[in-house]
C-alpha cells in the first residue's frame, strides 16, 4: 500500500475518532486518570417516584450499552492510528500477512485479513 493511501486512511480514521469522541461526550465523560469513558446518568432535579426511577435506571443501562459499543470502536480506531505511526498498519493480527486494500478502504481499523474475519 502506498504512503499516500495510508495517509488518506489516517485522515479518515482521525475524522471518525473526532466524531466518536463527540458522540461519547453526549453519553458520559472521560475519566482523566484512566482515559476510559464513563456513563453519566441523565439527571433530573424533580423528585422521582418509583416509575421515574425505573425509567432512569433503564435509560442509564441503555446509555451504558451504547457507550460501550462506541468506546470499543474508538479503541479500534486509536489502535489503527498507532499502527500507522509505528509503521505496521495493514498487517493481519492472525497470520501477519497484509490486509486487503479494499477491506481497509471499507474499514481502516480492520485488524485481520478477510480470511481471518
């Protein structure tokens, strides 16, 4: 893969990283000590009855699930950017062969070739 193509994919990864971080900030906040994202519950100042509390609990669980998926995607993207910076981008983590360019075009954070999906 050419250096130009890798640079294009890095830009794509950095753009997606920024979008994910923005979306994650709508669900929670980043822990400055660990770097992990933590779900923040929707807070409502009015007194809640048991139904409201159950709804809040359900909302929190839903937000936490979405956040977990987004954070997983973000970690994959950060890993791919690090691989570009380290010079080992596009190598399958299973067989250590090059990942197909069309696969990387579709998902630049791919960790494996098509044979090891």
